[in-house]
C-alpha cells in the first residue's frame, strides 16, 4: 500500500505511489491547510537545503593574536601616547617642549619655541591631537586583528624602509650612536618587520584568504634597488672608511695634531701644511649636517703684511658690508696658540680664524652638531 509523500498517510488501495491524499490535494488546490496543529512531517521530508537557525547561530572560532602583533600594537599605543604628550607640551610652553624632546629625542637638541605665539602652539597641539586620535584608531584595529589596520601599518613601514628611517622602532635609535651603522641596522630591522606582516601566519590571523606573495616580491625588489642606490650615493662614507684605514684617526699640520671624526676624510693641502674637509652626508646619515673645515699652516700672499687681528677685522668688515649683523669677534686657542676669529651665526656657524703659526688660518661652516665636533677637534689638538 502506498503512502502520501506529503503527510505520509496511507492511501487507499487504488492509490498509486507518489499520489497525494485527498486532504493534501485539497490544501494544494485551495491553499487551506487542514492538518492538525501538532502535525509535523516525517524526517524523510526535511531537507538540508535550508539548515535550522541553530546552525547559522554557531559562534565564530576564536583567532589567537600572534605575540609579535601584540607587541607591535603595544608599541603603537606607546607612540600614540608620546604624540599626545607632545601636544600637551606645546600648550605648556617652551620649557616643557625642551624637557620632552631632551627625554625622548636627544638628537633634536634644544628647541626654541619662544617665537611662536600661544595661538600658533595651540593650533599645532590640536593638529597633533588629531594625529594621535587617528593613530589610536589604527593601533586599536591592529589589536583587534582588522586587516585594514594591518594594511595601513604595512604601508607606513614599507615607506620607512625605502626612506632609510627608524620610525618603526622609535625611540630606540634616538639613544644609539648616530651613523651609517645604526641607519643600516634600522633599515634591516624595518625590512624584517615588513616580512613578518606579510607572513602566512599573520595574514591568516587577520582573516586574509589570498596568501599569494606577489606584493612582497615587488616590494623586496624595490627595497633592494633603493638600498643599492643608497650604497652608490654613500661615496663620502666609503672614502672616509678608506682614509681612516690608511691614516688612523688623526692628522697633523706643522706639528699640531688634530683628531678626525669617524666620517670625515681630510684632503691634504700644500706640501702637507694643511688640510680640507668637505663632508656631504649620504643617505645613511640623512640626519647629519653639511660641514666644511679648513686648517692652513701658512698665510696667503695677500695677508703677509697684515697682523692676525687685522685679518680678522678685514673679514668682519666684509660681512658687515654684505648686510650681516649677527657677528662676533673672539679668540680661539689651538694648543698653546691664540687665533683671532670672527663668526657669523645668522643661519648656522661660519667662522674665520687667523694666526702667525704654527696654524695660520682656520675656517669652519656647519650646523650645531658639526660645530660641537669641530670644537672638540680644536680642544683635543696636541
């Protein structure tokens, strides 16, 4: 005996397999269902095309945050906090700014914010607060494993690698000796951090399903080309390394020996009676300063009949005639010799010093950092 495929009731003896019972046929034709309230179709009628709601409501699996991502996000929150503190320092005034930068950015030196009015400092503070808020949103996204945040951080770190900076590890490299070695280390570590963000485990944690590495290969090729160009542009540093390997760390003029800074490569003058240093920092010393130093052991012909004071006064008068006003006259002691000097500090340091021997002339031009090195070079002359 056949059964109704809808309600599973037994059909009459004349019913054929697949035929509906009278009740189901009437419900189909009229749209009225006479089945009792407690009726439920047999299990064989339930299909799996539309699974019960309980299946849809199953909780998503919990993704474990990689330790490296946690540390990166914590560092990002630290940077956000530093940015917020900078905004407060701008509002507080010049002394607070000096203290803040001295603690976190020793290489920045003393900053004079006194020319800035309170309104200007407040405007800068508001802009920096906005940047701090944006940074907080991004690092919160990294902490919660949002891929958009990972992409933003990845893009910034890629720019950091190509720029040869150390922003990704701030303020670590601010407390290390500044030079090509630290710059090279910062670039390598930043590149490794980019590789980490491209790794399969990290991408999987951030919900990325496309695990192809074409973007990683493209970036690596660009980074290698940029690094090669930086090496090519670092001829000054390479020349300095060769000079120090050949001559050591000192140079002498008429019996006076001067120490030579690591990245300076002196060029000897006439018959060894002087030297000239022209330092134009390459990409691995992008925070360093253009510097010119000349030390001569003999007078120029036009100055033979002038005293040292007259030579310094002559240079001073020339600068005054050109409109410079921020000038000073002083004496500079090189070992046991006093030189007559004039200096212009309008923009950086430009100094001329004159003597009768063994040092006849000293010239310097450079910024504050270069001036500190030069002053140490003069003080340690023997």
